[in-house]
C-alpha cells in the first residue's frame, strides 16, 4: 500500500486530490443477507458464525447484523465484502464506450485506488472527480448495508497532507515526504509509558526484553518513510522516560 501510494503521488504530474474513505462501523454493519448470498461457504456454518455473538464482562451479546468482533472469519468476510470496489471505480473511470474496461489507455482523471482492510484512499485530478468517486463508493457499499462516514470521509489536497496506515503523506514544495503520523507517534509513546508504569519494580533485563520488540517493531514499520528526525525526537523522549524510571528504581 505504501509503495503503490508513493508511486501514484511522487511525480510532478501526479494527482493532487485525495479521497480519504472512512466506512462507518464496517464490521458492525455488514448485511447478513448480503453475506449469506455472496460468501462462497457452507451456509449453515456461516450462519452459525454470524449469529455466534460475543462475550464481554461475562455477558453474551447477540449479533443481528455485522460480523462478531474478534470472530476468526470476521476479517475475511470484511475483506470479501469490499472486494470488487476497484472494478466499480474502473467501470466509471476506465471503461470504453462499449462498456469494457481498458486500463492501458491514459488515466486522464488520475484515479488510483489503495485499500488495506477497511482503510481506503483514492486519488483524483480535481475536487469534482473526488465527489464523483465518493458517489461510486457509496453506491457500491449500499447493497452490503455499509455507509461512508460523512464526518470522516474527506477530500484533501496533497499539499495539506493526509494520514493512511500510520503515515502522513504530504507534498512540501512539490516533493512527496511521507512521515510517521502524529497519532502513530503518540500511540507508541503511550505504549512505552504504560510499560514503564507497570515496570516500577522490574529489573532492567525484564524491562529491556519488554520494550525492545515495541521500539524495534515501530521503527521497522516506519523505516522506509522519511523518519530520521522523528526517530531522533522519540529517542530523546524514551531516553528521558528511562532516566526517570532508573532514578525511581535506584534513587542513589
């Protein structure tokens, strides 16, 4: 997803408008009728999966619509429900007069589609094309019982930047510089702070073993973005947090 977006947005002639699609409560709202009609699986077993419900605080909550959160096939059903959106966009923006899709001809309206699970962005050459894209997506979602969130579905110019999968994609003076998003930074700092809060009485070996996978995982995820300045900033924050932990643990 990152590599494809970089390819779509990094050139001088790249599209400048982005549709940030946000599907309202995707896994909670998928229509059971659509799933039973469309998912190629034994209908009796599928029905049992859908009606299994979920348990929270020792109470069973039934599921009348959507797929149970945490259910083993919920992510697959969610993914399959959104499969085909690329073709719906292609039919509108790439189709010839005879109705066939031809992606080899020039993409004049600069429509490129990227999706990961229920997060999706689509590029466009203008705000008008972006609004048309939103109409196509909503028409695709309607039979599935899904809706785009009006508050969170945005049309953004690349010079303002947009967040996707933990990165912020933005052009500075015409140059694309994807960076770790502020939300992603806050999240990893909070995770480290929570570990240090729990680790008041731990020895340093246990603390290092717990923190290393969190820090290493986050750094490797963002390693190919423009991250060095943010890595330095977070390095300093983590260093100061560890100094505070060490002083509290060894006051002398």
